[in-house]
């Protein structure tokens, strides 16, 4: 939830650009991998930056989100380039009454045909979260951080409890920032309805979820940068875990008791350790 004064369209585009650049900087978005969307429920005027209008059908009906605005990355666009010319890579969608269709606002300089092919998952997660929490702002990021993704190829890390007890043990901050831990979805074909449904379910219980053999999806109802931070916390944890594997597992990590002491001190509710 965001309080007034609400960020303006240009501020949101700058924040999406900064998050995109940071994801590229931490090697979570090679080439055109990854995508970002935000949903806001206050009024903005899209036509100054996005004067071209088309009608589109939404991937699923979202009647409760009539009037809501989405900023969504375009298919095939590079996250690292959003910051230079955001309207070349980002579209704006305002949901029509009834929630089945929307107005797609874009720039005449846009360099994409369609919004990201993962928009079905983005929209479903926004819809589920906004309907359950009533937030007026929600950000979703899909990225492909190398170490988290690599670990998702190793069978024992495909168990959610194993994944969490091994990744959340390297720094005190990790459990504080990801108290529900990291969700895990077995391999699902990109853009598929199966991946969409699994995202909705897992992101009800977690702030970030691993897509096996592909990447992660993270959310935040505070800012797009906060969602990017969650990708970075998970990736840093996975980097420690990878280092430890390469080093013959010499590190002991924080013990379960030490992590419980941290949680007690910082008043963190968790059920992993
Ligand atoms: Zn991907």
C-alpha cells in the first residue's frame, strides 16, 4: 500500500528503469530475459507519454480491477535499457469496465509488438494479491538470477524445505527480508497456464518463488525496487550456497538456533527453522 502523494507516471517509469538496470547489474537478466510490471489503482494520465491507443483483450477477466492501470514491459525488450528510454520498452494498460478488455497505451517509438509473454502470470498474481489485500499498488518482477536458477537444477534443492534451510542460513538479513522463505515451482513451460496457476498459489505464501530450471518471480506492494531487492536477497543466498558447494561444504552457516535468536530479537514470525 502506498500513501499520498502518489508517485506520478514518470516517477514509476524511472523506478522500473532503475530496478531493471539493477537486475541486469546482478546478472539476473541476460539479453532480453526477465520482465517487470506494476499495477496502480490511483488515476494517472497515460497519454502524454503513451499517445497511441489500442483495445486489447486481457489474458483473464479481472472485473474488480476495472479502472486500474498497469505498466508492463514489452516482449523482447532488455531490462537494462528501460532506464534510457522507458516508453520504447514499456506499455500502459488501463482496465475497461467489466475487466475483460483494456486500453493499451504505447509510444510511437515503442520497440515491441506485444507486452511480455509472461503477462498472464503477472496479471494473475496482481489480481490475486490486490483482491486479497486491497493494496493500491503492486509490483511483480520475473528475473533469471544465475545461482538460484542453477541450484534449481539440483534435485535436492527442488524440495522447498531443503532449499530454504540451506539458502536462508548465510546472512542474518535473509530471514528478516524473506520470513516466509522462498517458494518453489517444479518446471512448467514458460507462459503456460500451469506456470500462471502455480505462481498465484505460491506467491500467496511467499514474497518470491523459484521457477525450476528458469528463474524467479518476486512481488512487492511497496515498490518495484523492493521486489528487485527480493530477487537480490535470494540470489545472494544462492551465491553463498554455491560457494559452499564449490568449497567442499566447509561453511557451517547460521545454525537453526542462531536463526531463531535473530527472529526473536527482530520479532520475525517464521516457520522454517
Ligand atoms: Zn524467463
